[in-house]
């Protein structure tokens, strides 16, 4: 498709509705997004190049029940995902290529026995600790109060800082 100096193109895998390549241009360098697929159903990788130079990429690994287990980024860092026995995502944690935790890039989730989120914790330090937590509180009709943003619990880091400040006075 071309409109003035803008052009967009799409290419699909043969005999499939799976998108293989997208190209975008606005009279300048061309952005190309290339996708690879496993077993014709799940995304294995996605790569973006601008004028032939890589700018972003993700490669995905899956477990035996087709849940995304890892996402490796162009810089070698990766996201690791965890699931409970109901296939709900219970964690997403980012690590540098050397295996050390990326500060502020950890999330965990806890659910009740019918799938309502009870807590969400996020952030963290370079050890993956000191996450900030949000509590969720369903009403009697199983709706979340405050649009799902329940009261925020004090993280252990905040509690430690408050305790430290108290002793400094």
C-alpha cells in the first residue's frame, strides 16, 4: 500500500494467515519486522531492523504445554515467566545476560481459588527483592473495589526505610 511518500507492505507464510514480514517506510529508511513461527501456531521470534540495522528483537521459548517460558531480548537479557496450576501468569522477572536480576523489572501475582487476583507485586532491587505490593479486594458480588486498584501495602523496603528514619530522629 502506498500513500504519498508512505508505504506499507505485508508478507504472509505460504498457505497461512501468519504474518511473516511487515515493511514500513515514510520516504526515508525502511523499518522491517520479521517473524518466525514454530509448528505454524506460536511466535518463535520477532526482529525489527531500520535501514538494515537491528533495533529490537525477541526470541521466545515455550514449555511442554505451550506457555511462554522465556523471552530473550536483543541485548541478551531475558524475561522468565512462571505459572500456577491453572495456567495463570504468577511471575515475570527480567535478568541480564549474566543471570543477575534487572532492578525494577520483577513482577509477581497471587490469585484466589477461582482466579481473582489477590495481590500484584512489582519493582524490586538488583537481587529481585523489595517488591511493592498492591492488594485487591473483591466485593460480595466478586467485583474488584476501586477499579481493581485496592489499597497499596507497604513494601518491606518502605517499612525498613520508615524504621530507619524513626531511629535517626
